[in-house]
C-alpha cells in the first residue's frame, strides 16, 4: 500500500520511503551517498569532484585499490562499488557510472536503471539503511532529466517494494530548484498511477 506525504515530497512503500530533497549531496548524513562517477573512479567534475573534495584522499586511495584488484579496465557503466566515506558525514560512498546520452539509441535507459539498481544491491550487501542519490547522468553525461527522472523513480520504487531488506529510506538529491521540480512531478505521477491500481492506505 502507498500514500503520499505531500509536504516532504515523499512516497511510502509499506514503511519504506522514497523522498525528493533539494541540496548538496556531500552534506547529507545518510548512511551512504551515491557518486555519479566515471569508469576511472579517479574523480572528475560535477558531483564526483564535489564528493572527492569533501571526502579527502582516502576515497581516491580506496578507489585505486578497487581498480587494481577488481576493475583494472575501469568500472563499466551500470555497475557499482562501495568505499568508506572518508571525511564525509556519510559512512559510505557507493560509486556508480551512468550512461553517456547518445540520443537514446544505445540502451541508455537500461544502463541508467542498472546504475540505480546495482547501487541499491551494493547498499543491501553492506546492511545500509539510508542512502542519497544524485541525479545520475543528467549533468556532464547529457541524459535529459525529463527522461532520466521516471527511470530513477520507478527503479528505486520497485526495489523498495520488492527487494529491500536493510534499505529503509532513499533520497534523490536535486541540486537545483528546476531539477527538484522535475523529480517532484515524477514522484507525484508515480504515486498517482500506483494508487490507481492499489488501495490507498
Ligand atoms: N550535490 C548534488 N548534486 C550535484 C552536486 C552536489 N554537490 N554537484 C552536481 N550535482 P554530473 P553525470 C548534480 O555532471 O552527468 C563527472 O565529471 C548536477 O547538477 O556530476 O553522471 C564524472 O567524473 C547534475 O544534476 O554527473 C563523470 O565524468 C547531477 O549532479 C561525469 O561527470 C549529475 O551531474 C558524470 O556525469
């Protein structure tokens, strides 16, 4: 069953929450934050650069070890790995690589879905309860946010409904008011369509 908490722009899936929040992901005190990284895992611009700057050197050192031991050719798009949070408030950073937008003809939506889903699977394996996602791929990688938001919302919602055990609360962090409006609209639409087929609580 599901109901909307309009004031906080969140949906409740049998006690597990998906919420939209506007702000800087590096400031979040959820157990984990997700990094929209690139395959090198060595840092970059955008949210990746902000997370590495805030977390300090420990993050890149742990990423270097992951590269050496698990992904010598780089982390493929859609996959996810976990490190500590370094100096961040969050205990963990889950690094994933979204797809580069190529006009919609290169399975970009499917890869984006995998990036969200595999990040949640990695979180479950570490017993994480709360997690914050950025808007993966909608910056430098050029994925149109209006197309990315339904993928993000439906993938997280389905995971919370069907697979989540330790994960209890998921935030999507929108960096700008206009991004926040897109995700809020998408969350509202998802809630309405869901309530259309289920009995509201
Ligand atoms: N908190 C929350 N969201 C942020 C923050 C922040 N501090 N900073 C930026 N965003 P992008 P991508 C938003 O470009 O599209 C990097 O160089 C931003 O406004 O960071 O997946 C990597 O190394 C946008 O909405 O990630 C890769 O090379 C969203 O985060 C490449 O960019 C994602 O934008 C990945 O591109």
